[in-house]
C-alpha cells in the first residue's frame, strides 16, 4: 500500500466523489455528525468543502475549522470542546496537522472511512493522537479515518500515545495507521488505560525496528483492554530491522485476531506483569531481515494464552519460546500454547516447535497442545513438570 502524505486528494477525484465512493461507511459518518445537532445541509456542504466540523454537546450550532487557515486544524477542533465534549467530524479527503493532537474526555473524532478521511501528521518526531490528562481521560471515540505519519524515511513520534493519566472507555472503531517509524500504539510506564476496546487497527508501512514493538505496552498495569483484529504489515526501510509486533510488560490485553506480513519479526513478546490472551496468531512475513528466535515469546510467571499459531511463510528458530522474565527474573508459569499450524507454502523452523528456556513451576504448570517430541529443553536446571505436553496425555482411541 502506497500513500503520499505530501500529495493531494488524487487526480480527478473530488471530495464529492470521495463521499459517494465511501458508500454506507461514508453515509453512516455523515448521519452520525448530522444527528448530533446543527443544520444537516450546512454540515454536509461544509464537510464536502474540506472543512472540519465540530459538534459540541453544549452548543446549538456547529463550529467550522478551515484547514487552510491553521496548521493544526484537528487539534484546534478538539480544543474548541468544553467539558461536555462533542464530535469532531473529519471531511472526505486529506487534512494536514502539525500535531500532536491532544484528546479530551467525552470526545469523538470520526471520518468517512480509513480510505477516505485521512489526517497527516506533518512534523517529524511528533506524536499523532495523545492521551495526556493527569486526571485521566474518560469516554473517547476514534473511528473511520487514517492517521498518517510524516513519511517512510522520516523520524516520527507515536501514532497513538498514552503518555499521562489512566484513560478509561477508549473506543476505537476502525483506524488505519501509515508511515510511522516508531511504535504505533504505546502505553508509557506508570500509565494504565483500562476498559478500552479497539475493533480494528490496520497498520501499513510502519517501522518499529528500533523500538520494543509496534504495539508497546510498557506499563506494569492497566486492566481489561480488548482488541478485535490487529492487521500489521511493517517495513524495515528506516531502521533496517524487523519489527516486533506486540510487546507487553504489564496490564491485561486480549486480542482476538493478530495477523501480520511485511517485515514482521517476533509476533508476540510477553514479559513482566502482563496478563495476555491472543486467540489467533497469523504469521506471514516477507523479506524479513533476520530469523527471530521465536514467533511467540512468553516469559515470566504471569498467565498467557495463545489459541492457535498459523505459520504461512518465513523462518523462525522456534514457533514458541517460554523462558524467565528478564525484568523480574521469575521463571515461566501459567502459559497455554495452542496448536502450531504450518499451513502455508514455505513455513520453516530451524529447531523445533517449542523451546523451554527456563524451568517452569510444577505447581503452576504451562501446557502445550502438542507432543513432547516437539519441545526442546535449552536450560540445564533440575526438575521437570513445569511444562506439560497435552498431546501425550490420556489414552489414544
């Protein structure tokens, strides 16, 4: 996928064509904006002219922000909202903003669809959407737009950055993230978002090779955060290094579908106090720079559950690795490793399916849904029973 943050709406494509091409997604976005107040014809006309429309909960008329008159139109639009909040409606086409865009409680930012409404953050080393209220943010909605970084060969900030305070009830519908050479979703230390739901994040041509992960949960707390589909297609052109997709040090995360291609390295890396569940991992890298030690790397004594691991292309040493936590030094426990499915044309492992790199705790065992011959023990400590291969259990029928 190729996007040009310096380009225009495209040759021969009007904003009205964009709206018509958006189909039901576009109509739903307009209906949502119009339904919140103001004169519908005026709002539609303003949006089709490229204006950002603000519908404040405590105002009778919409506020219009012309991107031609400010270098921070989306940030300005959010800034007009008071404590009652409201909705920022993005027009079809492209809006450029120097960033960062600081979010507020009770605020929604909605567009006409990720391929229709785009926000370009034009300043290098600058975050996109920032959660940074010392008191924490409540009830934020982000849906149906693309958030583009400053470009494929430019240093960038983080696309969505939890920097201060504990955000609760963040709802992400469908966002597309492009052109970020950093994490695309980061939770800083001592920040704990909770009860946040993300339906679909699509990530194209981003490079976190120099970071812990594209999705980087660096804090030790933050419960009940859910992701539906996370689809990631990184590139290594900026750092020269494959990107770890998900890194988590703490809090609780559940991801239903985690799928990746591009220059994806390790798909999942759990450490510290993270409590993690990923229902399905789909690993399909292309043109990777190196061979990762494992596709899924689970460390320490906190629970982790991987439902299935489908391996389509690319080479790794092991499919799963369970080991000691490098931060707390705790041995592995309470891991569940679901079936490994080498389903593609060219999946390859240089070793076996599972590496047991540290002795587990028999009182809190881990389980692998396969046979013992799939497991390689690479530690030399005494004791067995911390990992149990369920494929060898019971009586064959």
